[in-house]
C-alpha cells in the first residue's frame, strides 16, 4: 500500500488510517482500534487503526499515518508499506499483573517502559498502566525500578564535570518562573546548569513557553551543548534531547486525566534530571490549599520518597518546601511571566518581590552545592550576582546564543482584547485559588497565545475596597475572551475576607 501522511497530531500515539472500503481492511478483518504492524524502509511500528469513510483523507489503496507514526518510519508520501495484524507487546502480561494489583520487579518495569518508549502501547493501554499504578500505589522500591527503567529508555548525557546542577518545581503554582532566574544566577557563579524544560500541557505556561518569548528554545542538541559549554547554562525545550522518552508518552495520558500520583511524579522528575546528567538537584515542593500538595505531612511523605529514590540513583537532592498559597509573580501567561523575569533581572522597582526572593533562595541552595561555598552563604552570593547585573548579563548572553527574539519588558505584546475583574466587597484578600487562576488564563488562550493570560494586581493580605481592580485578563480572540469572562463570573479565584481577616502565615522549610 502507498503511505499517506495524515496531518493529525495524535500526541505520542501511532495511528493508522484505513478506508472502510479498502480491500486489505476487509480481507484482514481489521477493526477500529485494533493494533497493526506497519513496515516500510526497513523499519516497523505498531499503530492503532482508525477507519475512514472520506477518500479525500485516505483512499482505498492508501495507508494513512498520523504525524508521530510517519516521522518514526522516516519515509516520504507515497512510499510503499506493508500492514499486518500485530502481536501484543511483550510486556502485556506484566501490565495485566499490575492491573490485578500485583507488585512488579525491575525487569517487569524495564519491559513495560521499553514498550511504552517504542510506542507499542495504545492510549487505552497507557491509560490502564497509569490508572493501575495510581490505584495500587507503587511502593518505594517499585518507584525506584520505574525511575531506573525510564532513564534507560533514552539517552543519558555526560557533561564530564563533577558538579552539574539543576532546579525543578513539582508544579501547580501559576507564574512560578524561578528557573529563568536561577539558571543565569548559578551560571554566573560558574556552576554548570543545563536546564531543559517541557512545554505546558495543562498549565498557562511552562519554562520553555516563557523562554520562547525571549529566544529560540527548539535547538539541536549539538547547539545546546555548545551553548552550555560556553555560557555554563541554557534554557531550552527538552524534546530534542531524547531524555526519558517514556515519560513524555506517559504524560500524554496522565495530564488529561489529572493523575499525578506520588510514585509517577517522582519517577517522571528524577528520570529526566538523571538522564540530563545532573549530579545535584534542588527540588521545590509548594504547599497550599489549592497547590498539588495540600499539607505539611503530605509534603514530608513526598520528600522522603524523592530522597529515597534519588539516593538509590546517586543524585544529591535538596528538597525545599515553599509557600504555594498563591501565584508567584504578577503575571500568568508566557509574555507576562517573561516581563516579570526580565524586571527581576534588571532590578526594576516594579519587579515582583515574591518571585525575586524565591528565586534567590533556590539559587542560593544550588550555589551551596559548590564545595568552596560555606553553608548558609548561598543566598547572599546569589543576591550579589543579581544586584550587580551579572545575572542579567549572563541571561542576555544565553538569549543571544539561543537566538534572541524582540521583547521589551516595558511594553510587552499582550493580547489586544482584555477585561478587568474587580473586588465585589471591601476587605482583605484572604485566598487565591491557583487552580482557578490557571484555568482562566488557559481559557484566555495561554500558552498557545503568548500574550494571553492574567496580570495580577493584588496578593494575599492586600486591603481592597469594593470595585478595586484585582486582575486584568488579556486575550487575542473574542471567543477566548468570552470563555475566560464566563469562568470569572462563576468564580474569580479571589476570596475577600473582612477587614480584620489575615491569611495564614506560612513558614518555609
């Protein structure tokens, strides 16, 4: 059959398209969602069948392939291919054991993860694995085996240096762009910090989305390696590095299901960092009523699991438990968050203090990984690097090396459409819902529309009068603006208490 590239992004799933009247479809007894093996150009893939009735999409003598599937075969449109019924993945028996609640061993996880990385699992099978691991929570030994298998599924970088640092947050806090400040600070100190980040899936912006406002983040690994060697750091999208590829596939079903179990979270984060060649990691775990982690006991349990697996993988880990009761910074969305980052780097008096202080604290902890730095001195060193302008100079050098894009933090290109959300009563801001704020920003178009999002003007503890401006929503398209407006009318994300109300004071660890 002749291959046809069907321009559909199936998000880490191989899909094959056959016309309902195709002779091969009828003769072989294929059914929708059945698994097939496609061979072409000396390569083979497994794919899930979708049935087509429109010959304009796939003709009777053609075999259509989704974008992911087509790229794996590495052929041109019209290339000849063969198709046959597929044998079940070798690890399917192990998957069924996990579904049944059994504990799996090292080789079981290696087999499952290898099949996942090779795209041998359909979305249904992936979902079964994710749900099974979530329902029958992985024990800490299983989390270690899963992490180890995910590292082995892709390439592992070796920077040939004894100290390679990184910083990561478990997520869930809008505007938390501390990585874009930590990297230039620690790189200016001399530490190697090759930061590869993912793009946002369910949040209004990821580090890669925000950095993309300032510079190119999709670079071949050879270019990134040169940038890191020259400038001691980078801020790039990690999709081209083939680091823990099974994690990217698992995330494609975890995020839409809002499943983020502790075991899967630990394996996902640590496998990426270890594969990237990190020797030392500072991990940010925010806690708050609308954060991923809601209480200190829960945070401590997660901390112990991270520390156990990191220790087994020979990764030096420093866990920092931080305040996750509200968004960090003033902006939510790529352009607004890039504005906040550059204002902090430029020591602009309008820069958000909370973003500056949190970034300094995390950067200080990383700097203390340097054997020449005495414990407790990291914060002051980080502050001096930021205040002196050395962090800004390093960030500008990294931006230039990655391919700079025009950006003015004093006049950022925001969505042309906007509306304002105001306080409906006088009092004090007693609560800010991270989940609702993130949802409104996404409905407004972030992160796909870089200039969309929320510009926050009030934080916890701020006194407001009825009618005072809480935040402004930006969008580029009328439909996005209306979706965001309707969400705000249902719930603004802000809770206004009485004049004597004070939000609970959070003590960071």
